[in-house]
């Protein structure tokens, strides 16, 4: 049946020499005449494998046609010099009219008959490129596609862009076409050389066949497309008669830019947004590149889409499969890192991750559970400098875990020379929120890390990643805290983490600090993100928000300096980024004193934008359904935070759904799924822009449930994982917040959540004094392992207790003590926070890092702090060496001072009458102290403190 449709081998040299600049344009034109019926008939005649035929059948016409054209080219069924196989097959299947049309298109775009002989003599090839053309190739990095009816608007757009990016940056087809040159060939050549294609969309654009061909060609060449609206047209795009446009699919996941406002200020703002986007896409400004003399080359114009060489011999099949795997991973990776939106409702401000990435503070946990500062994310690199194979990157919400993961993907895809993340042979990034129910990592990679039209099967992926020794493979598991299967110990992620499978693969896993996978053991490293400091905040503002506007920079920074609460909140990069952008646009107030206030103002900015830009936008009666969906997702056993779009819209309603998508609170995505016994296909899903938004709306539903009077927390719920829901609930409705705290107080694991809620209650915090009394009656710990947010909330609860003269039984500082203010006003923690003196404090225990030697100044400051705490009865030091002093304070009132310098069970000393005495009552002499120092240093000789001391000496 198909003997006449077998591929005809062509040598690589023939392919290279015979590619016509117009062949790419022919392929684009061909994709517009292929209907789904023709596509499937051709697949049958060409004997395509079932999996490929299924992919074609499940795609829509536009995607199916583009995929079919690509597959025909790869299999030699169309070539720059010969399309006879395609024509024969069209005739064989009865599509005579289509065959005739295709033949005419081929002649039109390539100036060849359907079976022109291959030209092998370089001298026979026309050169048609002058020196000035060559110069233009180096400049025309932006191709502008437009309808000739909007010529003046397109020329104005070109002028404005070149005023910012330099003359000659843009190419439009009113220029550069010499005598005797075909417009189609010149368009194809110019697009092949361009980095970015701007689709200047006017009212006539979708009806123009030429524009449709240019969009299809850009998609085929995998160019970066930026839709720019020259008129206020409907989006998604439709034809002038209201019918669907083929372009709508290609632009489906893209964010458009506007360039039609009559208001000069708005128009200037729109232009600024476009220029920022272009700079992000283009990278460094284009510089002329020297080229060889065109006369010395048989074909000086590089083909826009060169035909791949024939399939290699079977012995090279594995290498070919690996090359395909890497190429497809990078293609999907570029889609991930190239769509960063700092403010979700500002659709026009989209960046590549490298354009907005600023390093956050990082710490690594050592073998003794102490946190040590890391200089750069480059130091995370597994396998380097003794780093473990599996590393967990943890941080509070909004601390940039996913952004960091995308930067690593960028470094690998772009092969950034100074980044160790460019070194792996394979790097795979999987967002775990999508992987509920996945049975294997190969299935997950196939569905989420490779294109839908991937040439690889799941078994190919399995073989590639299971092969040991040959390839350096990394996998990034992003957002473990949102992984629906995290409570299933047999899930494939836990099997990998525990080394049961793929023990040769390096793993990076990002998660909230409260959601660390259990039972991983000592072979796992831990990295903690500590957020933005002052310098990082300023670097981001200058790099992304204000650029060179020094006055605007100082205006934003001033707000951090005058508002300590804001400065604390903006250590979270998510909050800092949003505050900087919104403040620069004049949208954020300055008197913010809690997380709820901050988030509330941010949501208000989003919705205010919607009311200004969208007709009928009103949240007042719409989010009850959203609240319920968010709450049920967060409190279910499997936190499934991604919803099927159809069912979600059914629950929420079309108008509400559109509102939240338009303002960016909800994000639409496409993901693949595989029905039982079938091939992968696309479905549209929806999620919140960030998990914090889900927790915000869930808090509203919690308030309503508490109002009912019959609500209690199920025993299987992890209260700490829902802490932001409780915090938001307390800040939104302080009366109901008191009831939430009462419910938390009934659970033994609710104490930390209560402490986090205290700052949100503000003036109502005095109403929870009985609960506070119960908490401080037991030991209160401030641990270095805890986040700054938890430490800060703990300090605020202790201050509340002290202000109301509630006795505080004991405060334990675990590896968190850094120093003491000389005047005794506070103890400084390693986190940078301060524990002020507390009048009602009764006990204080300072457990320092192993082997630490306390200085005289530190001791003096602690003693001054002790004297301020009027009710203090007991002070204890552990695991540290206190300084020798000729005379200690003869009396600290009724305070009992205990010192345990060595491991538990060894010597313990008490301060009596200005002298240290051991358990037998013997006074510690200077000689005995020197012996103790030697013993102390020997016992803790491997500690960081002692290692540093040894280096100094």
C-alpha cells in the first residue's frame, strides 16, 4: 500500500546545500491547508506508529498540522528539493485538489517544481546577499509581523522600539527587499535570523492570510513570539466575523502587550513594559558579528530550519535517544523559566528568570545541626566539596524556593559557563504539585518534563535515567509541601529519597520548613533560605523595578527604614517583590503592621486593578465558593492544589472564575495526562498563583465554619501546616480569631500556631491572656532551627505575658544565642532578632553551640540582662566555656546560676559567693579551671568553634 511513500535518503551535504530560504515559508503555508482528515489519512499511508497517529488525532487542527509537517520533514516525505512523496500520497487518498494546491504553494515559495534535482554544485547557487544584507542580519533581531492596513501603526511601533534598543534592531517587510527578490523569501530569511517575532495585531490581522502564514512560520521555527495589540481587539483572537482564528491556539499561553492607548502616559507605560520584555528576551544588546566573505561560501544565508540528517546507524541509537531527551528537556525548561510575572495581574510584565533573579540568604546545616552561611546557590551543587547526593532546600512561604529551582534550570539550559548547574548531562525539574497518583518518575518525566509531541516513550525515559555511571543526572523535586502523595510512604519520590531506586541520581528537593520528608537520615543535606537582606532588596529594586531612577529607589527603601514590621515582612522575597512593584506604582499604603494587613492590601490592589480595567469586576459576592474550594483542598488528606478547569469553573461560576484569572490570583496551565490504555493528551488545569493565596481564601471559610459553633479540627490535620490559614483568620476577624485560638489550645500541637496568631490579633491579644498563661507556664523554646517568623512570634508572646505580669516559667535558647547588649536591654539571637528583658521571667537556659567559648563582654552583658529580669530565679549555661574572672558577682539576688560545660552527666558548677563550686562543694581554682579548659577543648575539638579557634592559634 505504501511502497511509494518510503523516505528517500538524502546526504547531509545535499540537504545543507539544497535548503531554500522559502522552504520554511512553504511549511508554514502547508500547515494551513492540512485538515484533520487529511492528516490522519497521510499518517495511515505513511505507516506512522500508533502512538504518533494517536498524538495527531488528539491534537486540534492547528497543532496537528504543525506536528504533521515536522514529522513529514523528519522522515524525508517533504524536503526542500522534493515533495513528490507527499503529492503521490495525497493523490492516492483522493485529495486531488489539495495536491494541486500544495504543488502551487511549493512552486510559489521555493521557485522549484515538485521534483527539482538537488543542486550539488556550489557555484550554481545564487548568492543574492550583498554586504549590506549581511550587516542587516546582525542587526535585525526583532521581526515585526503586521497587516499592511496597519502599516503606519507598525512603523510607529518600530520607531519607538528602535529609539530604546537602537537603530536597525527591527525588520519589517517594507524595507530590505532588493530588486528581483521574492517578498516571501525575504520574510523567511529575516524571520530565520530574528530572535524575537512581534505580532503587531490590528483589527485586520486575523483575517490576513499573510499574517497567518507568518505566525505559523514563527511557531514552526520555534521563535519567541510577543503579541502586541495595535487595536483594542478581542482576546483570545477571533476573526472579524466572530469565528475562531487559528492564531488563538498558538497565542493561547502567551501574555499580550498593549500599544493602542490614547492617553500618552498609559501609552508610555505600555511601551516601557514592552521594552522591558524585549530586553529580557534578547538578553544583552545585539552586537555586530563578523562573518566570512559571502563569496567564499556556497550559501551565506543560514537556513531558517535546516533539515536534520538521516537517522544514524542503529549502533548510535542510544546516543541519538539521549540527544533527543536533552533537547526536549531544554525545550520544556525554557517554557518554565521564561514566564516569570512578579505581579500576576500586570500581564505585560513577563520576564525570564535570569532577568529578575537575586540571590537570597542561604545557610547549610552541618553535622552538628548548626547553620552556616553559604556564599551562593552555586555552593549547593551536589557531589561538589563533599555535598551529599540528596539536598533539601527549605524555607518559609514566599522565600523564593521555586524561583531558585527555575534559575538552576536556566543555568543548565543556557549552559551558563560560571554556574556549576551547567555541568550535569541531564537536569530534570518536576513540580510535585502535579504528580499526585503518578506511579513512577519515568511517567512523571514523560508527562510533565517533555513536550506533548515528544519522540520518546516512557520506556525510553526509564532506560536513560536508570543507566548508572555514564551520565551525571540531577532531578529537582519542587514544592514537596504541595505533593498530594507525601503521606503515602510507598510513593516513588520517597523511594528515590531513601535510595531504594535511582541511588546514582542527585536530588534537590524544595519544600516549606514545616514539611520535611521523614526518615531520610544523615546522608541528606539541608539548605535553608533566609530571605532578602537590605542589600538584596535594593539590588532587586534597581535591577527590575526602577532601573536607573535613583529617586524612585530611595522612595521605596525609605518605607523599609521607617516601618520595622514592613522591613521584617519583606525579608520574604515574594512580599518584597510585590511591595516594591506596587509601591513604585503608588498602590500600597505605608502603615502596615501585620501579615494580614500586608496581604489584604495586596489583594485590594489586585481587585482595584480589575475594577479599573474589567467591566463589572466585583469580588464582594463571589469568593464564598472559592473559599470553600481552598479550605477543602488544604484540609484534605491529600492536598490536591491543582484543579481540573472544567470542574473548577462549575464550582466557582464563569464570572468569578474569569475575574480571578484576569487579576492573576488564579493561574491556568496545561498539563498532560494519560487515560488508561491511551496516549498522553493535554488538559487545562487551574491553581492559585501561590499557596499563600489559597491559604488567604481558606481563612474566610474557616471563619464561617467557626461561626457555626460546631467546628473542630480533625485529628489527622497537621495544624502547623495550616498556620497561615489561622494567622489570616485572626487578622481578618479578630472576634472569630479568638475562637480559632481556643480551638488550637485544645490540641497539644497547637502552641506554635497560637504564638504565630498573636501579632495578628493586635488590640484583641489581651483577650487570650488565659491561653498565654497556659503556654508560658511551661518551657518556651527559641530554637535556631525555627524560622525567623516563629522566633519573632514567640518573642511577641513572651512580651505580652511580661506586660501583663504573667509569670514566665523558663525560656530556653537552643543554639540561638548570639550576643548580649552591654546595657542588658536584650539578648541578640543568631537570626538578628532580639529578646528584650522580661520582668516576669523566672528561668533562663542558654544552650550554645558545642564548644563555644563565651567572652568577658558577652558574660557581662548576660549578667546585666539578668539583673533587669526582676523575677529571675534560675540561670543555666550548657555546652560552653565561661571566661575566668578573678571575681564573679558576689550575689545575683536570689538567682541560682548553673554551668554545665561538658557533655551531659559530667561536671556541673554552681555560682556561690562569687565562686564556682562543683557538686561536692569544692571551689574551682584557677589551676582547676585551666584543667577544665583543656578537657573542654579536647571534648569539643571537632566542633566548629574549636576548629576556628585552632586555626586562629
